[in-house]
C-alpha cells in the first residue's frame, strides 16, 4: 500500500502543476495512464502565464526551454479583411507557441524533482472512503496497487474520470470538435503570429511551433456535415483551400503537411460540482474552454495552482477552502461565458448557417 496525503489522477499540465505546488508541502502520488506524452493540440500560452511561472519559481526554467515567441494574432473575423492585434502593450510581454509534448514532459519532470511519486502506467479501478481516508485501487502494468490518502485531485482532462466516479456530472454547452494536423514551414515568414479565420461552417486556426513546425486546425460541430472534413487529413487540406486568406498564408510559409494529427473534442463544459469535501477537480476536469479563447493552458496552470492551495489549506484543517475553490471555478466559468458570447457574436456574416445560428442563439453558452 502506498501512503499519501494527496492523490492526483492525471499527469498532464493540470495534474503536474498541482503536484509541483503540493509536493514540497505534502506526500503526493501522481497517477498517469500513459508512460509517454501523447501528441495533442493546444500549443498557445498567453503572456499572463509568466506571472504564474514566477509564483511557482519556474520562470527561469521555463524560459530556458526555448519555446517559440507569440507576439500577437492575425484574424479574419467579422469581415473579409485581416486584422492584427499584438502584445506590445501587454505588461507581461509576449506569449509562447509551445512544443506541447516537451512542455508536458518538463512539467512532469519538475513535479518528480520536487518530490512527487509518479505511478505510470496506471488507472483508477476503485475508490472507497472508510470514514477517515480514501482507499484507491489502481490497475498497473504489473499488479494492482492501493493508495491510501486524505484528499483526491481529478486532473484527468475533459472526461473527469475521478469526479464522475464520485457522483459529479459533466455539463456540456455545445458540440464543438477540432480536427488538426502538424506540418513544416519551408520558409520563415509569418513566425510569431497566431492566425484565426472564420468560415461558414466553423473556424480555422494555425500557429508556428518550435523547429519550423506548424499546426493547422479546423473547428466545427460534431453533428454537422463539415465534421467529416475535420476527421481526415485530406479533407482538412482540401477545405483549407476555400479559406482565401488562410490558403494564402500557408502558401506563403511553404506549409508541408505531415501525417501526424487527429480529432478531439473542443466543446465548453463544466464539472458539476467541480469540488466537494475530500476532492476537487483542476484544469479541463473542472472546466473546459473553447479553443477560441486561447485560455485552456492558462486555465490548467491557474486552477491547479489554486487547487493546490485549497488542498493544502484543507489538510491544515480549513473547512472552507474547498467550497471557496469551488466558487473560484464558478467565477471563472461566468467570466468565460460572457467573453465567449462576445467573440462569437462579433461574427455575423453567415446568419443562416447552423454553426453560427447556434452561437448567436440567446443564452447559447449557458445551455
């Protein structure tokens, strides 16, 4: 039996960040189903992350990783002409286009270096409470293991595997999916900018990555005919040709598509409740953001930092810390919905298209 004060399920950005902040204070066991970081989209980290890394004592180490600077956005949204917004006046400076796999590996390694015990590959098989402590049965590659702990953290992503097992429910707001692929830029033009272009049946995203790589992604609803485009490499490339400014950009940088890519859920969602006595959720397990917000990774870092603080306070005997953390998550959700409504409301060129009709419906983001 493993003894711990905190068991964290999921060693992605949220779980690793929670472990980084708790391990110097508590006995932490970190459980992850995959031994290797798997490719996934989500490479944009906004400038405000600089302050979070500073708070965690990680800024110098993060900057040494050498991720690609992100200086601003170029968009075709609300009209046919491209618009640019930069971070020159942002007090935190520029953001970053990440090598996502390397970023996750760095966070995981830092959590271990600070004292977390990683059990991987492993999945949760059973969770019980004996009136005093949690007993968690893990399936591992060798033999089952039991972890006895005082507090649980769900960092298992959109599926919220631990929270749902404990009776919480994932409430989704839409059916957005993302089809994506990686490629290489043959030329160095267009570096440093995220590009977004609205289309009749969804919207496009592309950004340069370290090593002259590039990600290309299309977002639409899972039940629309355009979802077939998102689910195939050839479909993405053919559909991108119809996006005038996007196709010009890809030609300008000499984009060469590679086979790596996939399709993933991208809908807005919230775990209800996101915390209760004895457990809490962080990152996408607590609240999922539409990629249009570019806030997903920042949310993972912030909620994990806040969740780690709440967990430590609870273990010190503060009976209000978990409920206060729950209110933090609800506040984030309310601000996010207002912002999402504003940005989707700014695109009105296709009022009869199902994708946009749904996003212009009253209380769209609250359904």
